């Protein structure tokens, strides 16, 4: 049985209350979740108040303990993980630096902001706000960004999670990144402000 199939089966067993399945799932998904956390923190200095291991622990507990989720597949698991990672990082950014905002006309690079840093907490909040606006304009594009960046899913996995083609995901990814970059840097776009 492949990891993909095994993850799906274990998730279904967890949903049915099988605590043994929880113990079996953790080592299978841990490496992927750890890579996501390391990627999010790759430029953070030592001593950061939120560490990758703490992020993974909180993420895993939130996902596994939520019995309301009707797990469908590995892709679905990592799609929900992506949303949860985003919420954890945004909550931490709010708690760390809620009052500070970037200076007017300060350039915010979309790719740089998505590497979490307490020093850039206000920029993380700006990205979250921009993603929320993008979701109102084009929900699928916002989900593509969330799945690709926060969930670390490939184009193929993102397409599977959303039920669309790889080509559609690639197009949405390109458009969403351009819109978010423009939004973060105050440029005008065709999307709602």
C-alpha cells in the first residue's frame, strides 16, 4: 500500500475514533509537516518564540483532534494542514506585533513574507489580509496559494485537492501571485481593493 493510500485509510479510521490509527499516522506525515515548518522558518534567528517543532505539534493536535473533518485523502489532509498553518502563523503574528504596520511605500516581497519571522509579523498580517481579499474575489486562487505555500503541495497535489487540472492550478498560481504582489505593494489591479 502506498503512503498516499495508507494516509487516506488512517485518516478514515481516525475519523471513526481509532486512536491506534493516530499513532500510525504521525510518523508517516511528520516528515512532510516538518519540512513545511522548516521552510516557513528558514531565515528565523535562534530563540524565536515559535519554533518549527511547536508549530508541528500544535498543527497535528488541531488536525487529529478535530473529529468534524470528513477526511477524504492525503491531499485533503495537507489542504486542511495548509489552512491551519496559516491560522497558527497569523495568530502568532497578531500576538507578537499587533500594533506595528509596515511604513507607507515600504515594498513587501510576497515570497519573502511567506518565510515566517517575528521581525516581519506585520507583513504576515498584511499577506493574510490580502489573501482574505483575494478569496472574496477568487476563492480558488486563494486556495491555490494556501495549498502551494502553506501546505507545500505540488501543482499535481493541489489540482487533486481542488478537483481541477494541473494547468488550471498553474494559471491560478501565476495570477494570484501577481495580484498579491501588486496588492502588497500598493499597485492598482483589476481586482477589488
